[in-house]
């Protein structure tokens, strides 16, 4: 005895739905490919190994932050604090570099992780909306940054002799360490999402939090871990940036949280949570970076066009996603 | 027989608990006013020259942009939406003023405010018709909008037009124009929410959009109008801010305004989950936010500490509002 | 095996449970019944660790236990299946079954292949044929419920609690579910079964516990209790009284020979409706019958303009209504009481007053401003006419009981002075008292000349309440019962006949 009674014509619709779904999830990849191909043929200087490596390197700082954000959004939350935490991580790293390489690495990771942890606890245990809590986190981290940098007046420098510089400035096989780090981080992130119970739990919480709770999944702990990891990764992104620029720039990271959210959404992660891929987020970050690079290539174009185009692409992509979702449903 | 069966009433809460629930409710509704009065009292006691016409006047003038933006934001939040684009819209409006000032003060102001309406119409269409989530739709507009403002405006431009200068610095019967305008906006918003059909529809949509649709409410139109109003008000705030500083700085103007406005609305007791709009609370929330900043400045407390304090206040305020209950996302 | 002793639980001073003793033994299927608000859900939540009792104890296998979280109860071997499927729609069937307990490879990663294989075996053993790699959300509700059961089986639960698991299932799926439940009981698992469909209790359960107002009023074997006796326990009345009242009785109907006020023809909705047509005369109650997924709700929604139709026409009082527009349907005099009160009906945080006035806002407004006095008058009328129990018109709707919320919604639609009233499961999930009132009201409205379309999963309600019953299957009209054929037996036959046709042909 079977309980499934399939409606006729379901196969055909399911096929269409699948195509729509692939388009929805991989839309950014398609746009990225088109832009890269077009730019390669249009600008001689775009397709050079040097320029491509530069794009990858520049994108890697945001990519690290976007990885943490991907998990947060997939769990149905949002983390507005990452921009400030990113900047804080950079300042802490540069300051710590004066006290040794280990201080430069550990200090930002620990402090930023702690900020994420507190946010996660307040969200999970206190039941406060993530939007508000991480908005407060944004202010808090920025305040802490100003506090340790004499109200932003002091820019800490990484000592020229410090091995810490090597982290972002060095390279392996001609490719900068940050790019390798991102490759490893995203591989691990993908495994964690698809092949660990933590990943399943994140998706379950984002998909149906009540259900996850009633199934006895560790909802609170998973949320706390997710926000903590987001904090750690944002801080780590900042420390990479500090290593790359050899200094702790205090004005960095304003609006970064929004750029990162845009990248994650472009990558096909549903803002309502429950579905997405880490690779998509990487594509989203790359897309934003390629657009920036292309606008630089054009030269005559005001760099403000980058924001206009990025914003427009985001709106177009989400509109397409909505449309494709309708197709899927039918 | 129906009557007999129907005489059973649902169990009523005993009085003791009811009074406790009212207490939590009371705090939720009036906490912002209490906090405002307390902070005023503290300042009267510890801040030199706080009770002077100059200080109070300055506070009122400074709160105007946040207040106007927050009122628009309150409407949007009432529909269970959010508008992140308000800061960028302010910048666009301010950037347009120097471009159109050649056609006269009125034209320049109208063009600037209209730009806000167009941006709002775009957001309202994306949210209401296309069905994009408000946070994403307005995020896109925010990013693109800031870029556009920079494209229009370029670097900082000073505004010397006497009309604009008068708007920013003049006053009527001793009350600055900008304060009068803000008061008028607040009164209209209150009237709209409490008395108009539109206001009734707005909270119904925020409370349960699907049910509102099935009750025949023009959901798309109400959403469109709401985002347009929010855009218009943001643009107005941008114009007033530019008029007061007699300059338009598209990179800086209105930066983080979305966050301040949302904070003011939430402090004022409007839940982010929609279905309610508290105008008086929003006004008090904006004033409280302004007074917190001012208090810290009066006492030479650095920016860093001020931001940390603000962070704690926001979380505490929301915590109180949730009545220590778990909020549904 | 699992028992509670003197469990008391209150929420903000309201006693949901008062000293409840409940005991489940190995291998039995134990029914838990009571009106809405009697404390069933609270008791279940205490048993599953969602709530902790204020006083009293929960004992499992003779030892006192304290569950702090649902996870604790699950680890102890207590699984729960809820009315609304509580699984994750965007994850695959296999992932849903094994969430939190995925099989691992040696590296500690989830072994996807093993997970899918085991999931397929498991659902297969329950007699369900489904692709375990498909996203749960793409499957029918019945299948989803089976997946929930498979999840319970997979954890080797010793107690399975089923909270209204059948409310969204088709008859056939209910059969499968019951087979699986009996199978589990035979293996020594104890099952708690909650259902509003009383007939099901005798089909499945051994014993019954009746709760009323948070107290246990009866425990005993079902065999020695008849339907009337059970209802008497639930309502706390003498059997003779219940019999006289007749929980589902409708009065006589007065059908006049008049032109139909509603005439729908050839309604087509993609994958849902294939040319459905109906006519209803003033004063007539038209019943819509059919199994789940037959297109009943879709038909009324299409008439109301809330579901986009590809073709077809709707005429009200002879005039064609613009398709796919709720406002136009409303203006033409159509009202729809949706089946999903929470999601599509009430606006929980608005007052009773504002909820009632919602659909008539344009009518009670002048120049864009609300005329408060006209609303007050309107609301006052309906509060009295429908006997809505609210502390005041300003009380929030979320604070009312289900039955009163339903009456508020009925008031909302009656305000619009409809000519045609579409009622989708108007008595689902409300207590027996309110149910009788709503049924009487439907009758009264029809007597006053309103055309009513009534959808109900309860056969009695349909047979007794409707003048004529249209039976739908697979988005088409398959039969119409009127006059002498308007009986439960005939309706059952029509539904069953439909099922047979499906198995033979099934090509349209």
C-alpha cells in the first residue's frame, strides 16, 4: 500500500521547477561568467594573470566575512555587526603586532569571537531579534575600536620586521596566502554545511525553527556557535586586511555588513533562511569585486558607479529570484 | 440549546496576574517617556547651562532630521517592513539642491523631495508588487543611492541661496522653521495613523498581510504609499539638514541615519514585527536618542564611550519591550 | 510506563492543568480527548519537555524524570507527531528523518549514501513509496506526516505521542497511519492519540482519558463507552441532555425556486481545478464534499478571486464578476471565511473591533477618514447578534478562544452584507459549544436568504447542514447529491466511488 498519489503532469512541472531552482541558486555565477568573459575581450589588461590574482586577493578579505554571514543568514538570522567587527579586528591585529605575531593573530580572533558569542547568547537565550542585537553590536564594536585608538586618532602600524605581514603579503605558487586561506575556509565551510549535523541544524533552524526545536535539535547552542563563528571570521578578515596594509585602519568597514549581505543574497542564499550554498556567497563576493575592477579598468568612469551598479545588480537579481520562485511554485 | 452550550466562557485570568501583565504593558508603552523625563531631570541637575533657551533650542534643531526620518520609518515598520535606504535618500536630496538651485529655491526643494518619492516608489513596488523582502530591496537602493548621490554631488558643495539659508536658520515667533516643519510632519503622521482609513489598513497589513489581502484591502497600494511617504520624509530631512549646515556632502550626509531612525522607532515602542505604529513614542524615542548623545557631549564623554552606551541602551530597551518573553523572529 | 501524578501547570495565573494523573502502559494506544482548552496540548507539552510542570511529577519506567527540553524527552525515547507537520520543508526526506542523528563516516562527516539508504528502507517498511532525496516541502501533507512517523520510528521510540495527526490526511492515508500505529503498539510501543474526529478513537484506541477544564474526568476502556457517553464526559453534561441537543443538528431549510445568485462556470486553476462549475440559490446551503486535495478550498478561493484562474466565469446575481480580484468579488457580494483562521483570517494584535470592521473600511470612511461612530454601532450589533464573548470591543483578538475568533471573522464578513457566503471548514478546531452555535447561525443566515457554500470534512455536518452536496474529485465535479440521496451513506459511496475511479483510470 502506498500513500503517494502523484498528480498527473507533476513530472513536467518538477522539471521546470528544477531548472528555475538552478537558475535561482546559480544566477550570480551566470552573471559573473558573462561579466568576466565580456571584460576579458574588452580590456586587454583585465584578463592578465596579475589582474585576476589581484581581484582574487582583494575579494578574499570580504569573502572570509561572507562565509560567517552565510551561516548566520541560513539560520534565519542576520549579523549587522560584521563591518565594525572587521575594522576592530584590523586595529587589534595591528596593535597586537607590536607585541608579537601571536598577539596579532590571537587578539582579534578572541575579542571578535567574544563579541559574536555575546550577541549569540543575547539572541538565543534572550530571544531578542538578531537585527537589533547586531545593530547594537555594530555600535559597540565601533565604540571599542575608537576607545583603543584614541578616538580614531591613532593608526597602529605593523612593525616592518613583524612576521605578521607575511600572512597576507606572502604567497605560495605565486598566489597570495589570503586566496589560499579563503579556498581552505570555503572548502571546510561547504563540508560543515552539507556533511555535518551542525550544518543540518543551521538549515533546519532557518527553515523551520519551531520544528527544529521540537525535533530536539540543539537550537540555542547552534545559534550561539553561528554568531560566534561570524564574529571570529569578521575579525579574521580584519586581521588579514591589517596584515595586507601593514596597519590598523580605523575608518574601514563602514557599510561592509551591507556589502557582505548583498554578496550572500546574490549568491542565492535565501534571506529567510533554510537554504543556500557557501560557494554561492564566494561567487557573490567575486562578482562585486569584478565589477569594481571593471569600473577601474574603464578609468574614465567615476568610481561611484561601482556602488550604483552593485546596488542595481542586487535589485535585478532578487527580482529575478522572486520571479523564478513563482515559476517553481507553479 | 445553542445558548445553553455557549454560556461557557473561556477561562479568565485572575486579577492578580492581570495587574502584573498591565505593569509590563505599561513599561512597554511608557518606558520611553519615563526615560526621557529621567534623563532631562539628570541633565537639569548635573549639566551646566542645560536649562537655557540656547541649549534647548539647539537640541530641538538637532533632533529634526532623525525625527522626520523616524516618523517615515515608523510607518514602514508598521507594515512589518524596514527601510535601509533613508540615509542614502537624504544624501541624494541634499546633492540635488545645488544642481537645481539655479531654477529657484522652491524648484530645488521640490525636485529634491520628489527624488525621495521616486526612490520610495521603487522600494514600494519591489516590496509590494515583486515581493522582494524589504531589507534587501532597500539595501539595494541604499547602495545604489549613495553612489548616485556621489555622482550628482561630487565633493562637498556649499549652498549660498538665501531662500535655503533662511529655511535652515530662520524662525517664526522665535521657533526655528525646521522645528515647525518637524512638528507639522509629526502631527500629520499622528493624524494619518490614528484617524485615516490608510492608517487602519497599514496596521492590518503589518499584523497579517495575507488576511488583509483576503479582506479586500489594497495591500500593494498601501505598501507603495507607505514607502513613498518614507522616501519623501527622508528627502525632506536631507533638505533641512543641508539647509541648516548650508552645505551638501553626499558622502557623509545621512550616513547611518537608517540605524538611528530604526533605533528611535524601536525605543518608542513600535515592534519590528509590525502591526502597530506609535507616533508619540517615536517622537520621544528620537528625543531620547538626541538627549543621550547630547548628554555625553556635554560631559566630554568621547565618541567611543557614547557608542558603547548607545549599544547597551538599544539592547536594554528592546529587552524591556519584549517583556522578558521570547520574541518570535 | 509513562505517567504523570498530580501535574499542575498554569500560565499567568490561568490553570491549564490541575492535578492531572495520566498513565500509559506498554503496547497500548491511549486516546486523550477534551474540548479546546481542556488541557490536552499542555499535558502533551509537559510529557515532551516543552513545558515543565509547576507541581506534580512525570514518571517514566517507574523513575521520576525531569525534561528540560524536547531533546531530553526524545533522548529518553518519547517522540511526538504534531498536527501541523513539524519538519523542515527545504531539507530532503532523508535529512528530516535523521536530523541530529545522521549516520557518520569514519571521518565524522555525514554519510549521505547510508542515510538515504536507511531512510528509503524505513519509509518503505511503513508502506510509503517516496523519493527520500526529494525536498520534504515538495510532497503532499499526508506523506509529510508519514515522514514524521518514520522519524519517530527511527529513533526507536518507546512512546509516540500523536497530536491530531490525521487532521490533514486523506482517508486512505489515515488507514496507513493507523496500520503503522498498530504495528508499533504490537512491538510494545505506547502511543498517545489525540483527535477531534471521535470516530477514529474507536477504530484505533484501547483506552481513553478525558480532560475537562484542566482536570482528568474519566479514564477507561473505549469499548465500554459509546459516542454519547464520551461527549457527555467532555462537556460535563448528562447523557440525556447531549442526546436532546444533538451536537450537529441543523434546522429545516426553506429552499425557494429562485434564480441562482451565484453561478460559477468552468473554473480552471493550474494543476488544481479543471472546469468546476456551481450554482447556488438564495437561501440554499450548498455543501462541497471531497477528499483532501480534491479542490474544495481551491474552488471557493477561485470564486472569491483569491486564487488566479486561467479561465472560467463567476456571476453574482446575474452580473459577471471581474476574475482574480478579491476587492471586486467583495463588492459583488461574495465573502469567504477561510479555512486557516490564523494565517488567513484574524489579525491577532488588532482589537475585536478593528478586526470586525476591516473589510468594510471603505464603507465606514468619509474622505479617507474613519467614521468611528459608525464602526462602534456596527461592532456593537454583531457582538450581540453572534454572542461574541470578549471583555470589550478593544480586546485583542489573539486573546479570544478559537470559537470566538471564528465568530469575529463571521461578523467581519456579515458586515459586508454578502449575497453569497463561502464557508471553508467553519467549525474546524473550535469547541463543541461554539460549533453548534456556528451551525445554527449558518442555518439562520440561509433562512434569511443568503446563499451559502459550506465545506466540511465532517460528513455529518455536510449531510445535515447542506441542501445539496456537490462532490469534487481531482479538481472536477464528480457527483451531486440532493433530495433522498443526501445521506451519509450516499456521500460515503460517492467519495468511495471516486476513489475507485482514481485507481482504475487516473489519467485526468
